[in-house]
């Protein structure tokens, strides 16, 4: 397992934050491209990571590199189905409203919001993430993948049926959809089941 550490996180906390999803994809591609020809591989991405995984797979095809044997998309609707036009955008909210929305979403330890010095670090990062996820627009023609994909989604997640069903358009092979109890951060409570599904799927692929 190789976690991809994006700018602004972990050891890269002082690296400049991304302005667009394309920057995040290009950065991720630079980190993994040399390993893609060494062995079969799969992608897993949750939320914004799901879109990065999708665009990475498109980029590997464009660069004539081996494609993944499987992609696990988690907590995100299909990339070519836009969000509702009247849906509120978080990234451009004033600080107090943005903070309130993040707390409402959950997934971030409440302790972070009690320490101003931590907020100074994580608020710009969160705004950057929301900006590149909320302003992402799928502009290229859908060319379906020739490998299986799996989709993980929370039963109470804010993903409409069109976004959910849109995943069937992006591949020519098997689409498996798994529903979990909870909202967008179901991954925090369903980790064991998610890992089991991933392991079983890749084991049967081999």
C-alpha cells in the first residue's frame, strides 16, 4: 500500500497548496508514475481523492502507461455529473460560516476548532480542498475504462441519484456499488469492512 501525500499534509505541510485539481493530479502522477510499470496496481480515493484517482487513470492512459486493474471510488458521485447549480459552495464562505459548515459535516476532530494555532494551519488547507473539489469541471469526452470499478457510498451522503448512477458510464466492465451506514465520513466507522472488500476484490482479480 502506497499512500499519496498531497501538498499541505504531513511532511509536505509547508508545500504550496493547489489552486486546481489538475495541479493535484499532476503532482500525484509525478509521485507514482515510475512505479506504474513495475506491477499490477489499483487506486483507492475518497471524496476529492476519488476524482484525483479518476483523472490519474485518464492520465495513465494518455501517457500509454499500464492502467490500474481496479479503482475504488469512495464518497463521491461520478465525475461528469455536476453538482446542483443551487448547491452552496463552501470554499468561498466567510471564516465563521466556513468553520461552522466544517463542524457540521463532521470528520474533523472538534479539538482542532478549540486551538487557534491549529486552525491557522488547517483552515487554508480545507479551503483549498473544497475549492478544487467544488470548482472541478469534467471537460473531456468520457472514454470508458476496460477494468472493473467499485463505488463506496454512505446511505445518508449528499450524492443525488444521477451522480450515483453516472458511474456506470465510465467503464465497460463490472461496476460494484457498496452502501454503508452514515454520511460522507462513513469511512471512519466502516474501515474494517472497506478493507475486507478491497482485499477480497483484489485477491479474486489475481
